[in-house]
C-alpha cells in the first residue's frame, strides 16, 4: 500500500525503533529484463530513520562509510539469530538485529 504520492507509508514510531540496531542488507541488481547482474551485501548500524531515507553507518570492508537506503519499512524484518556469511566478501556477521533486501532493476533502454 502507498499514499497518494505513490510512496510507501512511513511510520516514524517504528522507524525510531530501528535506530541503533545492527542491520544486514542484501542487494540484487537486475538488468532491464529482470536477469540478475550481481549481488552485494552491506552491514552496519542504523544512525537515522526518516521519511527521506534510512542512514546506515557501515562496518566491515566498508567501515566508516555511510549508505542510505529508501525509507520503505516493508523491506526490513527481524533477523534470526546466527552467523551470516556474506557471499562477496566472506565476512561473517553474527546475530544482526535486522535484515533488509532490495531488488534494483535497470530501466528499459530508451528507443
């Protein structure tokens, strides 16, 4: 469901509860036909959660960088306890609080 602007609903109360939590983010990049191009994973601590984006202070191989993901709270879920091994870097993330997954598709070519 989205609001009149086409954006998904944003609940600041829920978003505020994510601040300070450790999140593991999975990104799948697709070409314009929906074929997978590559995957990436990021992890870190959520610093801010606002209607203009969710800012994450990254850890691991991207330590001290920030990354802002879209403010769609539907992409975030509670992580199951355990050790997550990242495919691209072989980093091991132990017991993150949250998970988020994104599929990013290229637009069709202009004709």
